[in-house]
């Protein structure tokens, strides 16, 4: 949505407004003067928050909200590691985040299948491209390999149990598979969603120094 900035008081109004909502100054849309204000974010009170002057470059459309990172969907994150704030290496790691309201988890106690169906329908998603330094990129790869190694060893335990007809190996295999799943859930994820709506994503797991370099979230929805 386009917008017009009042030359007298500086308030940003809708482009269709005939006069400024703050000071009443006539706006120039009826005189054929084009608005130079880029597309912004519509606030709850009807005004438009203009985007920062760095729209289209890393870091624009990205804020901090206490311990969470807030980003417009599609915004490009700064070229820094989200885990330690060191310079990141290209290419960035693309992750698709998915979130639904925590109350949906109550459906697990009703039926697991119902939960999965409802969660797939109501979930909100956001794709983020995360910067990682060499150290954390290597650590992420190691965690993935360790997870798969534990799971494959567990499957091997099943096969060995059939060959030697010893249930001990079956139990070991089950434990290894569960260990691999738990290890993967804990270590592989880099960041995770605190909330996602139609416009923004709130993300946890980001380094504090990284967040401190971002502007404060203005609290608009």
C-alpha cells in the first residue's frame, strides 16, 4: 500500500487521504504530485509505517524483541552467524519454519492422526536463510551425521538380532534409534519459531550479540 508523508508535520498517511490526519494539511495527491514514499507496513490505526531506507539489503525488515528475532516474511537476514555473530559464509542455510498455536497440541491426547491433520491445516510457515560461520556450519554437519549414524546403528541392531536370534541386539537397536531421534531434535535445529503470522515470524535461538545490533521491534502487527 502506498503512502504520503505530510510536508508540515511529517506524519505518514494513506495515499488516498485528502488531508493529514494529524495537522489537517492538504496532501499533494490531488495536484498530480507522485508519492515518493515506498511501500510500508500498515498499522492498526490505519497509518503506514515507512520501511527503513535500506529496503532490499540484508537487515532491512528485521528487528529484535527481547530474546527473539522478528522478521518480515521474505526479509534477508544480516550477513552474520546467527549463533555467534561472527561474519557468515555463503551460501546461507535455507530453513523452512512451521508454527501453530500451542493449544493444538491438546489434540494429541484425543488422537495423534487428528492432531497431525489439524496442525497441517492451521500451521503458519516462513522460510529463512540463516548465516553461519565456518565453525557452526561444520558443527551442524557433524550433528546431522551423528544423528544418522545412531539411527543406522539401531537398524543394524535389528538386523543382527534376526541373524543371531538374540533379543538383546533388538533392545540395543531400539535404544540407539531413540537416542538418534532425541539427539537430532536437540542439536540439529539452529533456530525455531516462537510465533508466525501472515506477515512476520518471531524466531528464537539467535545469538544475543546478533540481536543487539538490530533495531527494537516497534510492536506493530
